[in-house]
C-alpha cells in the first residue's frame, strides 16, 4: 500500500465516526416519536439517494471520482453545521429529522459512487481485495467506538452534538482530499452523451456481465433485510425491553465487532477463491444471528446475536465487494458503484416500511428468513468458474 492510500484511509475513516453518531441519533430520536416516524425518516434518507444515484455515478465518471467527492464533502459538512444551529434553536421534531435525512441522503447519492471507486485509484488491481478489507476494518473500528459514543451523545447533547461531530469530520476529509493525488487516477470522460445515455450504458454493462449481475441481485436482497437491523429493529427492540440508548449502542456494536474480526483476517490473508460459496455461507451465519436477536431476553444475549450476525455479514461483504470492484471496467467505475448502491437503496425503501408495520420480533424473524434465502440463492446462482478466476490475483 502507498502513502496516499493510507492518507485517504485515515480521512475517510474519521468521517465514518461522525456518520455513525448522526445516524444513531436520528434513529433514536425518530423511534422516540413512533415507529412510523422512524420509517419515514429512514425513507427520507433512502428515497433521494435512490432517485439520484445514477446521476451521481454519471457525474463521477465525467468529472472524476475524487473531484466529485471533494464537492460532496464540502456540501455535507456545511449542511451539518447549519442543521445543528436549526435544531439547537427550534428543538427536535419530526419535520427537522426528516429534513436532515433528506439532505444527507441527497448528498450521499453523489458521494457514495465516488467513494466506492476511490480504492481502485489508490492501489493496483491485485491489491484491491486486501485494500478494501483494510478500509472496512478501519471503518468498523471507528463504528465500534461510535456505537457507545452515539449512545453517550444522545444522552448528553443529542442530535445537535451528532451534527456538529459529523460536520467536523467532513471538514477534515475535505482537507485530506484536496491534498492527495491518487496514483492510479482515471481521466475524466467529459459530457460526450446525455446523462440518460451514460446511465443506461452503465446498466447495460452490469446486466451483460454474469458476475456483476449476480452480485447486484444478491446484494439487493441482503441489503433489504440486514441494513434495517441496526437502524430500525435494534432501537425498537431496545425500547420494547426498556433498554437505555447506551445499551442499544452496545447491541449495534456487536455486529460491528463480528464483522471486524472477519475483515482483519481478510486484510492479512486475503479472500478465499470461492467467493460465492463463502458469501452464501456468510448470509446463513448472519441469518442465525438475526433469528437469535428476535428472541433475545437481555442485552448480553442481544450483543452475542449481533456478534454472530456481524461475522456473517463480514464474510459476505469482504468476499463479494472486491469481486464487483475488480470486475468493473475502469471507464465505468462510478456508474457501476452507483448501481451497487442503488441495489441496496431501492429494496430498502420497501423493506423498511414493511418491517416498521410489524412487531419487532416478527420483523427480525422475517429478516432472518430473507437473509438465509439470499445465502442459498448465492451458492446456487454462483457462476463458479468466473468468480474463481476473478477473485484470484
């Protein structure tokens, strides 16, 4: 790994700390008003992201992922400080929670594809799996700290503190991005065709490639039922048991710890050649943890359940994400990343609102069943020869 990669890794990892605190604060404040409001706030985050992701992918390839990420970082940092002032003056309300979620979701639509493509600009292709695992490990360490820290912030200075912290971390990332130059940067493509034509071209590449197509389909199913666990189900489960916000933070931290163990091992030793097989088994392990969480009678049991869930999710993401990145043509880096983010966002819109209408135990049981189904499908649908070839350096 080169120094430029480590510099970008430090800046991007720090910004995750602010994001973790902010999202936990939003979820906790929204569930305090009601489960429907919580689902509405999460929808306010995911809906603009779903609508604008393809545009974000096109712009990233046109002007370059790093340049786009610089702009997005400046915008989201400024918005965090502005919203902190508004919340501090007017207090927390459903409208302000929704507005905050919409702003963050809109900027994320442009930032996520660019951030996902940057790893490949800092390291050669043969180092992509380990570099991604290293980034994930560093992110998870910060997220692990962010779980208890988020509960502390909610208990002390609430949403205002989370917004200020997020703004500060993005200010640091902005400076880092300005200072660094990726050694494997790609030239900006420019606006040679319409936005719609460029977006459809990215979709065509993904549909025709068997590896990209398989990863997108399975990621969509897993994201729909795993992502709401921490943001919706854990806060609702904590409130149903009478657990404190800090205890809910430790439950969320359990999943991060489990995933961290896996990604550290991958960063050190690399991925297994049969990525589809390991990813499918990871889904089954995650489903087991979610099922135990549904019947967990205490905080220690819930932490153990999310720990198992995290191990499964870590196996899934650490093996499938590098396959997707290395299978992407360099001319379509941010467009394909936007499709990967879209595959996680659109199903989440429906699943979040469905899970919010169920009792939390029933919602977790449904999530466990769907995650297990995704694992079985991945093993059965895996284009084995292609996946083995592309996961080997």
